[in-house]
């Protein structure tokens, strides 16, 4: 029989789902009754963060338990994005594959007696089976399913086509449910990183028509995106039903997103910007954690957390020690039990460039990029951005200015200096690379044609 001290763990990672893209977080357009049900059964976090603002680095942080400077994955593909004439410095080179010598969260759980399976987007190498997973369906290096890829025949590796027209989110869920049934008598770790709701946006005609007829508002109105969210929600309901049918009460479920939503698809106001930016719209994400009879139902936590915290949290729950492994997060197990954890800062390091999606809607620092090379610290109500090109600083009080509209760095010089010192010390301790080499091709007055 399964040891009751080891909960099953299900980690649901929805790709590019914004902070405001579910009913429980405030949307009146998208319909997500099952996510609401999950939230009411456990704890909802209002100050949850992804450890990075786009897909691959955020996933690398979750899986490794380490912040970006340790594994070197800062983005997808190359780091010198955008027009070269608009980049002042040479960015740090990017790493694209999580090194096999990294002791992953799956390997840690395997050592603790878990069977491990991943169903969906991996994006950290060719095959997650080299990183501690026993079962892999649909996971490889690619970051999206390609054109028409949300319906079979699929354009992703490590999945076998079934019937033509099958929905990818539906299929991954059915594979996950089979895994649950096969491993119900022993502890399992189910990683469910859906490809949805990443682009290219795709849903059924019926769902698209439903939301066209429903209509939205100036912030959220894309019917095809709403259909994708409903599909994800329906499938989460199937997972919850299966857990209940099998009476697997000792199951810890995490629901979140890998980064902020794409602002041009779903506006996250009052949050500024979106995916790829280190303003709140790019890194603030939903977190719901449910664990029957362990987490008090219908609770809300204001504790700041990030996906770096789950590696040490699972270690804490299982009472596992790994002296050979450096983890950068903090266990939030006490929070799940209704207690507090010691105040700590959250750090983000992004020494590269990400070009703009749509300069008219991105709401970034400037029209050319979603973000330029820099670092960020969040410390209590305060948030400091530092940019490496010109050493510019931006200080915001998130309690009074969640939209990061009023830069207070000059108004509060002591707080700015305090946070900059903390940020500098952290970078030194973690050996974070800072780009300093000037780009000889930079032209100060150059404006690409599409921005004129």
C-alpha cells in the first residue's frame, strides 16, 4: 500500500496564461468553473510570480530549482533579439538545453520513491526521460505545436497520432489520466505542462462562435483564445473527477502558468506589459494549490511566491535532504499549513534582449523591446528595476501602484540605494553575468521602418 506520508503531486502548468485569465482572478469573459472549484478547495495566491518572463527559462527554474544565472537559460533560442542597430550592448549568450548533470525535481522525487510522468511541453531538451521522468508524452525541445498543431495530426515529437482532428489538450489529459490509474497504488509525480494556451491560437468552431456571440470587453475579447481556455478548464475538471473517483485524497495539486500572458491577446490591466517583460504583466501569474485535509479550503494567501519555491517545498513535505543540490527558492510548506515564512526578496536576472510583440500594445519601457538587459528585485511592497545599458533605475511601490506607472527612484533615494545594494549582492553571490561590451553596430538615432 502507498505510504500516506507521500502525497501524489500534480503540477499543472498552462502555457502563457495571464494573471487575469480565469474567473477566480477576475475575468468576466473567460469561463473557468473547474479552476474556480480547484481554488475553492484550497489556497489561492495573489502575489505569485514566474521566475522568468518567458517559457524556457521559467521552466528551467521550476525543474532545476535554480535561478537563471545558475543554468544559463534566459530565453528561447538566441539572446540578441530585435534589430541590432537598436541594441546598445552585446547580450550574454543563451543556453538552450538544461544540462543533464542538474539534479531535477523529477530526479529528486524518483529518489524519494515516486513514479514520474510528463505530458506536454518540455522545451528544455530532446527528451525529459534523461532528466528523471519515467513517462513522456509530447515533450521535446519545441515550444509550441506549430500551425494547426492543436489538432491531430500533431507536429510535435514523442506522441503518436490517434484519430484525425483529436484535440491536443484533450489527448494530453487522457494520457495523464491513464498514468494516474496505472500508478494509483504508489506515489506519483504528474507534470502536466499543456501546450495551450500558447500561440498559434486554435479552437473548435463551436467554441469560437460561442465566445464571439458572448462578446468581451476592451481588455479581453478574443474568442479563439477564450475557447482554448475553456478547453483547458474542462480538462482540469476531468483530472479532478478522476482523483475523486479513485479516492486519492492525499494528492497535492498545483495550478499555475509559466509566465505572464501576451498583452496583445489578453490585456492584464492593471498590470503593465505582458510575456517577455519584467513589469508585473510578464511575471505575475496565478497560483492555486489544493491538498484535501491538509490545506484549508477557500483560503487566500498574500505571501509572495515563485515557481522556484516548489523544489524545496516538495523536499520539505517529504523530509528529504540533498546536500549536493543548491536550491534557490524557499519552502512554502508552512504557508500551506496556515503559517508564515520569513520575509525574503524575489530576484530576476535577464541579461539579454527580447524584441517587441506589438509596440502599440506592449506597454513596455520603449517601443523596440519587451525588455532590455537588466535585473529586478521585489522586496515587500517595493520593486526595483535596473537596466544594464545605461544603469537606469525604476522604483515602484506595488501596494499603491500595481501598474508600475510612477517611478519613485528619485523620490525615495534611500529605498532605491537599499534595494540596489541587495540586488548587487545577490548577483555577486549567484555569479550572475552582466553584459558590458558595447555593440559596435548600435545607432543611437536609428528607428526601424515598422516603428516610424
